[in-house]
């Protein structure tokens, strides 16, 4: 009898652990997630000799490994493309996503390579439990300069909170691209946009060599 | 000051001419003078690459960080006076009082403004100018405008710049060399803070001109609304 109930209890515990553990991992609050990721990235940027010497490939690897798992790129790309996204074929969407990702990772890596004495300060963050789309506000402070506001739009997904837009000094990255992309699509269609993104990425690749 | 005003007049005239010569293809309604603006943008870009940027790079390399911080705080403290006036004109007396407090604290405890003690005491720096005041009073942006050497503005902000220049306390200081040194420090300080951002623009933008324009216009809206602009409807 005692053995039976012990077994039952054990089963309950393991079931509970199995169910609650992933929930716990995904339950990390959006501001805590961003803090954790940016702390991790900044620590690497500050301590890695290759990055300090300006090795863009190394920074891009760090961004890829640490940052990208927390970004919803499909949503970011679809928002940047705007209403033309729906008329794009799956292949075009995939191409747009891939080229846009390359462009953003390189730009972000470039910005990070300038980080030395910067300090990220998180502004007060409050959210209601039922919210699924929130704004996490931070200030990047550096000695001798005005702080720059960097705000993250974060959405809830089945596997945790994901960033889908970043606003620098109050300007959303996604909307800024939406205007640029919109012009390109109006002039040369979706394939034209893919081509100019590809050309841009390629010329940056060439310049690095 | 007179040179600046002449430049403005010059710009307006050329802007109108640029606007008159219609351009092929899509034209942004916010930027009817695009052709002219692109010309000035290219000119500014060249001046920057050959003159201003190298000076800013030299400045950051030659002057140690603490000294650059003093410079930044010093020119920022002078700017806070006009910020206070604009906050008052915009009907934000609490912010204006905070700005006045900042100037008083930083000019004394902060040793002529070289230390930003007020920020550490919780009086945050505000960013206001007469262009924002006009916006709060209901004046629209007007067409986008790129000024020679001064860079992106809107017609409203470009006109407001004349008022900003007249109101600048440094302009009334009796010693010409001091005025020039402070003017020079302002330019170099501002440009040196944009080192890094300029590189990101280089990598991130498909077209630097439009990327800068869109960024500037959004940034202005953000400032006019003091960091809380009405959220645009997202389209997917």
C-alpha cells in the first residue's frame, strides 16, 4: 500500500516536472529576457579580443548564437515589407527573410563593435499578465554623450518572448525599412527589392575582403 | 549669424527651383524638393567625409574621454537655457523649472557646467528647440529640407532655426574668439557623438538619403511628443 502511494507520488512529481519545466523556461518575463541576452552579448563583446580588434565575422557569430533565438524574424520581415508581404510567394518571402536577416545582423554587429564603456539601463517595466505584446524600454548610456533610447517590441510566442522590432532614439527600425522597401517594391517589384538587398549584402561582403 | 540667414534664404530659393523641376517616378509627398535636397545631401556627405568626420575622429583620439565629457556637458548646459524657455513656451512649466534647476546646479556645483551633477540628482536632460515649440503650437512639418552644412530639417524646423540662433546666449557674448571656440566645440562634440551611428547607416541603408530622411522625420515626431508619439497602426 505504502509502495503504491509512493510510486504514485513519484509519478506525479515527474509529471509535474515534465509539464512545468518548459513552462518555467518560457515564462521568463520579456524585460528579464532582454536583460539576460544583452548582458550576455555585451560581456562577450567586451572580453573577446577578436571583437575588440574589429573582427566582424566573430561579432556576427555571437549575434547569431545569442541574439537570433530571441528574435521573430518572420514577423520582423513581414512588418518591414508591409502590405506587399501577402502578395509575395513563399519563395520570395524566404528570400526576403534571409537577405534582411543578413543585413540586420551585419548592421547590429557593426553597432556592437563600437561598444566600449556603454551601459544599458532598463526603465521601469510593468505589464499585465494577459498582455502578449509589450514594449521594453532601455537607455544606452555612455560617458560624454547623451543617452540613446533603445526600445524593444516583444511578443509572446509558444516558445517564449520574441523581439519583433527595435526602436533607436524613438525611431522604429521596422517602419524605417517599410518606407525604403515600399519605394523599392513600387519601382521594381518584390524581386527588385530582393535583388537590391542581395546587392547590398554582396557589396558589403566584398568590402570586407 | 548673418551667414546662416543667407544660407537659409539661398536654400529656400533653390529648394523652390528644385521642386519646380519635376522628377520621374514616385515622389514622396513629404519631400517635394527631393532633387535639390539630394544635391545638398551629396555636398554635405562630401564635406563630412573630407573634413568634419576626420576632425571628429582626431578629436576623439587626441582628447581623453573625461575631457570630452566636460566639453559635452559644458555645451549641453548652455543649451539647457533655451530648452527651458521652449518648455515654458510649450506650456510645460514643470519641465521648464527642471531645466532651470539643471542650469543653476550644473553651473555652480557642476563647475561651469562641465559636470552634469543635475542628471545624477534625478533632473533629466530635456531636448527642446523652437521647431518643437512651433509644432506644439500647431505648425505642420512642411516639406523636408536638407540645409547645406546643417543637414536635415523640415521647412518648419529650418525656419525655427533662425529663432534658435537669435536666442543662442553664446551669440551675445562679447569676445569673438570665445564665441568661435564654443561654436567649434559644439560642432565637433555633436559630430563625434555620431561616430559609429554613421557606420551603421552605411551598412544598414539601401539608400542613405531616404533612410536619413525617414529617420529624421520620425525622430522629430518622437521629440515633439516627448517620447510618446501616437502609435502608428501596424500593417501586415
